[in-house]
C-alpha cells in the first residue's frame, strides 16, 4: 500500500471558460466500451479537439489543472469522463459549480474538484489569460487555492474522508487497510 502522499499540487493551468460542459462533451458515448480506466485521455473533448483553435491544441497552455466554466460535468453519470480527464493528465478541476455525480466520481478517482465563487473563477481566468505560465497552488491539507503575487487565496470544501484518501493516494479498500490495527483492536475489545 505504498501510495504517493499528495498535499500540494502546484501547476500551470488550462483555461476552458465554457459553461455547462456535460459528460458527453468530455468523453462522447461512442468511447464508453471499455471498463478499464486507461486510454481515454486521447478521446478527451474529442469533437472539440478537431478544431485547431481548441484550447487543448494550443501548446501555450499545459498543466495538471483545468479551469472550467460554471456547471462542469453535468449530464449523465459517466465515470469515463473522469477517467478521460485523469488519463489526459489533469489532477484538479476548478469551477464555480460541479454536478454532484461528477464531483463524487472525480473524488472516487483521485481527481480533485475545487469549487470557488464565480468572481474568483473570473479572476483566475483573467490571470491565466495574462500569463499562461501562471502557477496555481492547490493546498489540499489546508483546503486553499492560492495564486502567489496575484492576491488570490480562497478556501474550498472537501469531504474529510475524501481528503484523507486524496492526500494518501487511497481508494476505499486502501483506507480500510490503513485502519487494520484499529479494526483488530476494536474486534479484540468486543470479544466476550
């Protein structure tokens, strides 16, 4: 269970200022034939990437963070959408609102959805627009998004259990294994 401990993600970001991006736009239905979570990154935003002007085709933008418009991940409960984002290389999605099912799928697959107020989201888009190399710091432990030197420091919510899992690289089984000693002690104390 030697998992990578992640407390801080510090990366440049890819701006996608489009509202209501649904899971079919993230990964079209024709690619949902596999139950293996690998190999979906090259299908991410498949239809949009056919246009040379689409942001993922612009080499000026890169990083582990996608900054997206309001209501990201709406539509069907498609876990493949999260798999595509992770396989492409994103570890964090920043938006002012996420569909609940998408948010839960993301957290279950170690993709951190960071929800910020709309005014902060607009400020982040503006900062990235001025400098594509801008680094955004996501402090998972302290639940803060920070852009040094740009007067951006905003708290975000994350479920405490999912926070532990993200920081330690756990899935649900790994988390239970991490509590093995406590579980054994509890079971021992319950024996009559």
